[in-house]
C-alpha cells in the first residue's frame, strides 16, 4: 500500500474560491455556447482519421502487395503517426472519461490503446491516478520513476552518468513505446498490484491474461502477419516495425515531457506528515507548462496536449475545447495569484526541456532551479 511519501495529502482550504470560480466560469462557457464538455463532430472525424492512419497501412501490408523496401518503411511510419494520434488524441480522452458522457463509449474507445500494443488499465492507474494527482512529486508520480541512468527530478538520486543524459535521452525517448508494449506494462501491472490497486478477487490474474491476449493480437497483425505476407526478409520488416515505434515513442515522449520537466515547473515534496504546501489546483499550475498556444496544427496533431494546464485542472473536458477555455483558465489563475506557465513555441519548450535535463544532470547543492538553469 501507499506510504505517506507515495500518497501525500494536499491542503483543503487554500484556493477553494478559485476552484469554484473556475468551474462556474467554464460551465457558463459551455452553457452560453450551447456545447458540452465532451467530444463534438470534429473529434469524431479526428478519431476516424487516426484509426485509419494506423490500420490502413497495416492492412495494406497484410495483403502482400507491398514489395519495395521504401514503401514498406513509409507505411510503417505512417502507421506510427496514427499510433501517436490514437494515443494522444483518442484513447487519452476516452480513459479520462471526457470523450463521451456515456461510460460504455469511453470504455470502448479506451481499448484503442490495447489495439496499439499498450494496456488501458495500467495507463489509467499510471496516468489518471498517479500522474494527475501527484504531478512532479518524487515517488508518487510514476512518470518520474525512471531507470537509474535517467533523472527527471531534482529530488531523485544523482549518478555521474546523468551529466550526459541530455545527449543520450533522445534514444530512450524513441524506444519508449517499444519498451512500453514489451516489458513496462507487465512491470507496472505487478507494481500496482503490490500498491493495492488490483485488490479484487483474481483481478490481477484476469488483467494479466487479458494483457497477454491483447499484446499477442497486436504483435500478430502489426509484425507477424507482415512478416508472412510481405516479400522481404524478416530483418527488414522488423527494422521497419521498429522505425514505426521510434516515430511514435519520440513524438509521445516529447509532448508529455515538455509539459512537466521544465525549468519553471516545481518539484515539491510533502512535509514529514505527508502534507503538501499547496492545494491540488495550485499544485497543478505550479508543476505544468503549456506550449505553442497559437499553433492550430500542433493542437490538432498532439490532441490538445500543448494545453497541459487546461488538461490538468479540467481533465473531464474533451481536448477539442481547450483552445476556447484557455483564456478563462489563464485569467482566473492570474486573478487568484496562481502561476500560468506557457512557452511560445514548441522549439522554445524543447530548448528549455534540454536545459532542464542538463541541470538535472548536475549534482545540485540546493540552489533554486530557476537560477541554476541557464
């Protein structure tokens, strides 16, 4: 079960008026615009496009009509873009319950995550519960738990190899989804059982069996079937499959990492009683950063996750509405004296992320992050 460090508590009295005001203003927005906080027709179209981008190339490969190597790689890379789109723009909303007001639709669409080789149950625990609740809190936010050669928090143990992480980390970002679908899901499922999440009778065994079946299905149509049907060597097809995951892993890692591993974000810890200094809303603003708020293309491609602040404080709102409510969120935050972090472009965000990785690679002596990252 959780320890006091793994399960910190937030203040309950701070920013109560902010939460009520924000919710009231956002609800008024949807009432005046005569819209719901769930998916609209543009979201449905995006869902169809992303599923098509992922499955159409694989279906074409399964026909055995693809003979050229360059077309083989191109189709796998297109499928990788679709995979990233499903992860960031379809299943993400569905598992948060913001895609539809109907639970069955959200559950059905959450299985798109299983279709791309991952696991919806593990993601829901890792992302919805641990990351969204305990953002940037060491030992509690599972996104910060990394192999010893990566350091994402100033509170994590420092090793000499970290001084080079801003150089080699891009390789590990690229293979992140490959690691995810092969080993990480199994490791996390076991860890979450030990943490008390899968405590119903036979729940762990059922989920483990389900995970094995889903992954076998994914590897069957995404790798094994092309190996049988495509007139190329298995090594070439495997390399093309890996390229698909390199594309997906790199895109997904960049989008999620530049939202939180940034110089302006805080990495607070609970006190000896397990209590955080802030309330949950204040904590989300202090630990999260937006990027490229004026880019319609990036907004569409990354499922609105360039508006991470809006997503973190209003996870029950479908991402297609973030651009329309961002002014409400920003103005309300500033009105109540809360920080609102935003980087003008994706390039600015990536540069700051690199600076943060370099700073984390050094052995800190307690200096403030904002004065150390240059």
